[in-house]
C-alpha cells in the first residue's frame, strides 16, 4: 500500500499557526526567498504538513525529524524505515508515504502552457509529441502536464533526476532489475498528479490532511 495525502491550503481558512510552528528556520528562510509571498506561504504549508504527517507515522515531535539526502539528492528521514516524497503546486500539496518501497509523487496545477512546443521538444518522445499535436488546446496542455507528472514522479522515485527518465515513462528507468509502477491520482479538480513506486501489485490509499489530522 502507498498512502497518498492531499492538503489544500485554500480549503483551510483562517490562520494555521501549528503548520508554521512545525517548520524550521531553514525552511522559513527558503520560503522568504520566493518572489511572491503567496508562494512562500504555500511552501511552508506543504513542508509543515509533511512534518506533521511523517511525525504521526513515526510517533515523534515534528521538529525532531531530521532529513538527509542520498548521493543522488533524494531526501530521507534519518534513522527511520519510512519512504516518502512531497510535491506541491498551486494550493495543493501531495505526500506519498510507504514502507519497503521507494516512492515519488508529482502534482501540477492545470494551466495554459504557452511554451509547450519548446518544452515538449526537450522532454517528450516523438510518439508523445505526435499525440500532443493531435489534440486541441486546452486538451493539449492538460495532456502534456499529465505526461510531465508521470516522468517527474518516476524521476523522484528513482533519484535518477530529470535527465535519467525524461523519455517515455512507461519504459521505466534503465535498471532492468527493478520494476516500477505508475498510478495517476484522480479526483483532483484543476490538477493532475501521479505516483511512482517500486514493485508491482501495490495500491493507493487516499487520505486528506486537515489541520490537526491524526493518523494513528
């Protein structure tokens, strides 16, 4: 089972002091570097939610969590046997959590893509570009973003990065000894999202995180 948590900052009216209290000085400094204040606030909302979610799984103080990074840059929780990944776009944050399998998640707010042809030329296969060319806008924008989330989720799961898997995501990464499964996350109006996880036969368990949700 792969747990997928959604949290919508626009759906929670009023102040969110506990979310902000669960962020570190480093995270607040990173948020302050955003050009738009709203983007910084959404960054803190997403990272505060991540700490609250992981702390409930691990039964610890959210601020006690220590994150490290593998050689390929993929983050992990120090001293824990839990796998996770975070993505946020617009007001929505998605968090994937699993044990015993690597995971990656990506979410994108559906929006006009004026530079779609240029970007697709860099990251899509000829077959994918042909599919996009046969669609009318805005269906083309939606389809491209769906392709993007699949590639990005796989790149984040494997830790290979964009250059390692930005081809037809259905082919999977280069390692033939590891099987990967991609699953689109539906029922997110205005967004497209995908989860990639190691192995086959797993299922998504959907959860919504609101304010002081307790997992255990």
